[in-house]
C-alpha cells in the first residue's frame, strides 16, 4: 500500500535524520506551501507542491521551479487551509496511509486546526497521523492495537461527549468497561507496557497521542 508523506508549515521538530530515515523511495511526497522549505532543508525532492505559495522563500521557489516537480497553486482567498485541500486530494486519490510532518508549532490556531482535521477527515479505511520524533497523533473511532511502543506514554482524549465501555489491556493503568467523558483528564499519561496493547470501546472517538520518552531517529516498524 503506497503511503503519502505531507510536509506542512509548522515546526519540523527534532533531528533531520529522523525524517530522512522515515521516508522510503516508494512514498509519495507532497508539500503544503511552506512545507517545501523543509524538504529543501532535508535534501528531499517532493513529487508535488500545492498551496497559495505565499510561505515559500524565493530561494526555495527558484530551486524547485527548475526541478521536474508538479506545482499546483491555490488562490490565497479560500475557505480551507492548504493542508485540508491537500489531504482531501490525497484521500480522493486513494491513499490509505497519510503521514503529516511539521503540523504543530508556530501558531496555536494552526496546530489545533491540523489536529481537528484528523477528526474532520476521518475515514475508517484511511489512517492519518501527525508524526514527529517526539509524538504520534491520530483519531480512532474503533478498536486499536498499539504495536511496538513499550514504555512510551500515551494519552486518550475523548472527542465525543462520551466514549463508552472502554477496555485497556497492556497498559500500566488498565480499564474494564469505563466510560470517558469529553472535557475530563482520565485518559492522560498512561504508559504502554506490552508490545501489543489494545484499546477497545463501544461508541465514540478518541484522539490518541503517543509521547516518545526519548527522541528516536527512526520509527518503529
């Protein structure tokens, strides 16, 4: 299954080699406007650059304009962010796994907007994650098996009014049929204890955040 990598215009946290090691030759690499600054920094050639192009420096713009790269420009006045437009395009193209880099930092409203897109564009057969060397974020609306994340801290934040009948297995704090309520902190700062830790529930949606207790250079496979 081909994977899409999307660079946006937040902060590229951590060391360059994390991102260089994460990306494979089979990935389809897209930049949302100023995200092209980061591919340039990393020495990575994107397949596509989209946006209103108001956040790209003249140096990077001139460099990529001379490369064999597809450009698509959106108008500056629009009802959706460049990131949302690109995610919708990738989903329409059939990508089932989308990794977003540099989605957090700089402006809080943009960071929250990118997190909300995980919920707003959720589809059961599409996985969208915000990834950095220090955290992984995704929205789940069904049972989830967390693999190969032993000793990492995980938080489960309810996005719906309730997440009902929650069972956690393979965590420091396990649960058996608990209901989570939006606006409370029950799910903050649990710890993953098993190589296969399960999250099961009946109804609702979680934002799950895995915080890396030590910055890593490459993702767990």
